């Protein structure tokens, strides 16, 4: 269960880095249609979670719920951390 959660966190964390590499491929397979930023984020997260699910299945550590929860933590974790850091550090310039 912990292994699956960690796989999900890693997949969610890597999803933002995969967006740049997936954009040309998505535009190649969908000619004439522009792909929005939210769609591209959803596609990259889906691809990363799919690959993490394959690794979890091969290592016999199933658990779709913990994988999905880990993916959500991986995506939202850095954003929440940055927001918390910004909240703790006062802005004296304004």
C-alpha cells in the first residue's frame, strides 16, 4: 500500500514535466484542434498514472485508490507547499 502511494506521488509530481514532451505528440495526433492547458495537464497526469499503474501491477502491489490518492498528493503537494511558504514569509515591500 505504501509502495502504491509512493508510485502515485511520483507520477503526480512528474506529470508537470511530461506536459512539454506530450504537447507535440498530442498536436500531431489531433491536427487542426488546439489543446488547452487544462486538457494537456489532464492528459499528462493520465499518462503518468497509467505508467505507474503498470509498474504497480507488475510489482503485485495493486490498489487503484491509493495510486489515485498518491497522484493527487503529487500534483497538489508542491502547490500547497509553495502557498504555505508564501503565507509564512511576510512581504515587506508592499
